[in-house]
C-alpha cells in the first residue's frame, strides 16, 4: 500500500471521528500554550539582548501581570492553571497518546464497533509508564528542545564563540537528533500495539524503518509540511498580542499599556482556541497515518521474513556418508 493510501484512509477517519478530535482538544490547547510561552520567552529575552526592546522588559511585563492578578485576587487561579498545564504537557501526554493510538486502531480494524473512550483510557493507562520512559529518554532529541537550547546558547554566546564553536556542534547534534527521530518513529506503536518494552520497541523500530526507509521518509515529509502550517498559526498567535503590547509600551502611558495587555490577551485566547482545534485535527490525522503505516509495514515485514517452521532439518547422516 502506498503512502497516498495511508493518508487517504487517515483523513477519512479524522473527518468521521469528531469524538477523537474533541478528546485531544484540551491537550492540544495546552501544547499550543506551552509552545507560545516557550517561544515568547526566548524571543523576549533575545530581543532584550540585541537591543530591540528595552532592558528588563520581559521581567517587568511578568511583574505587571502578576501584580494585576494579585490585585484582582486571581493569582491562585493562575497557579492552578499553571499546574494544570504542566500536568497535561509533561505527565499525561503519554497516557493520551496511548489512548489515541488504541482508539484509532479500533476505528480502522472494527469501524462498526462502538468506540468507548473511557474504556480506551483504561487500556491506555497500561502503557503509560513505558511511553513516559520513552519520552523522557528521547526528549533531548526533540525539535523544541534543540530550538530552545540553541536560542539560549545564542543569547549568551552570540558572536565568535557561537559561530566558530557552538554552531558546528549544534549542527552535528541536529543531524544526530534527526536520525534518532527517524529510526524511533514506530516505537510508540510497538509499545501500544504489540506491548513491547522500550528497548525492544527501539530495536524493532530501527529494523522496520531500515526495511522501509523511503516510505518512512515520505510520511515524515508529509507530516512536516502539515505541522509547518500549525507553526505559522502559532507564530500569528504569538505575534499579534506581543505586537500590541510592544507598541503600547513605546507609544502609550501605563494605563494604556494595561488596556493593550487586556485586549492582547483576549485576542490571543481566541487565536489559541482556533489553533488548538486545528492542532487537534492534525494530531488525530498524524496518529492515524502512522498507525496505518505501522500496521501495513509490519504485515509486509512478516511476509518478507523467513518462516523457520517450514525449514526442514538437514539430514546430517546423509551429508556425512557423502
């Protein structure tokens, strides 16, 4: 089966499964918030370092925001929201992924059967610790980890040190991370669909990718193009409110700055909701594409493997007599 067929089947399932899209809406919303916060933090500090905005602007904006929340007795709610976001982004992500893989797999294998997300959540909890361990081990090779680390290094060491020493090391590490991500593409599916451990899933994923390298790279390219569109939307989410706040800080009084921050936050929430819906659709679609690829490539791999049960034992006595 070609990649185009994987994509067609995955998109049909995504369109026909609103339940799955709403299931991953909150995790997608949280992921967008964390992404915007991380990029906004790096862009703000880097802009201070390069002189695009006044010094200590980021910390003063944070202080102003904390003061506003404290004045209106909203600081407790903000802390609760922060803990909620961290819980979803760094702890429950593995559980949600396992539930989504199991749900997508059932929709493909038994499309007429009723899908109970609560049952899939119970089943997904069995794979939580394996996926959590996998994400913890390979998080240093994640795209966002590399971007944030590069931004931090450039902020502190921009100049000759960064260009001559740090940048070559980072380029080598990017190539290494790219290869690691390629050859571990099917690890979560081995863990969930075949109940493999972390080490076994890595070994089997490397073998499956090696056998189907062209197909795997095609899927990765398609997913990159799809996710690139999401990144553009997130940058819009980040840029509109920040642009309003920056303009207000230069051309308005402190009272107008507060108003601009309020309007910027409101606009950002609307854009975040839109981006989260789009991200949820892409998350279901991406999981469905990889599940179809995993299922069909595993069948192909088994068909290519030698069936040892059909191999006759050699007649050693006749060999010796000859």
